[in-house]
């Protein structure tokens, strides 16, 4: 219980600091703001030990119907980007998703919330699902692992 309270207070402090940092910036500071939020999210994830489970979990994917719509992070969803939705991982954090059936792996940045279907852990963009060769199946048993933020840089939209 004490550990949970400490983790919650760390997350709240980091969220407050990240919120204050973006108040003074203008449109030219968008990249700096994204880096700050991603860094704060990664630090919070390390601080409270919320490493995702290493056992097999079920992944699904979403694509064209959501393309262009806003994600939980505020950015527009791009179905070909290497991104994912997760219910509890911090937005902006980078994870490695390994398909347990074929061994393929992809690095994705969490930028949305979901999936909201019971039994599923992570919802991948079409681009990430394509890299894992799971588009035709729709679902796959995967392992979700922590990854360095620089491994997800290519998932950012230009």
C-alpha cells in the first residue's frame, strides 16, 4: 500500500511538472514538449516499477476507421505509424512487442488508451501489426517489454 501511494505521488508530481513546463511554451516548443512528456513518462514508469508482464498476452490491432482521429495523447492516429494503445502504461513510453508465434518484434510508442475488449492487453496500429505479420489473424499472443525511448523515434510522425 505504501509503495502504491509513493508511486502515485511520483506520477502526480511528474504530471504536474510536465503540465507546468508546457504552459510557458508556444507552438515552436511542440518537439521539446513531446520530449519532456516522454521523458517524464519513462521516468515515472521506472520509478514505480510498472514493467509490463513478460508472459504471453493478447494483442489486437486497429487501423483505417480510427485513421486521423485524435488519440489519448492528443495527436492524430496514423495507422501506418508504429504506435499502440494500452490501458495503463504511460503515454509516450516505448515498448517492444514480440509475437510469440513467429518471433517477429516491433518497437512501438504508446500514444492511446485501450483496448477495451476483455482479455486483450495491447492494441497495435496497423503498421505495427503488419510488422508482426498478425494483420490477417487479427489477434496474436505477444510479450510486451520495456524499451529505450530512442528505439521508438521512427514511430513519430514527421
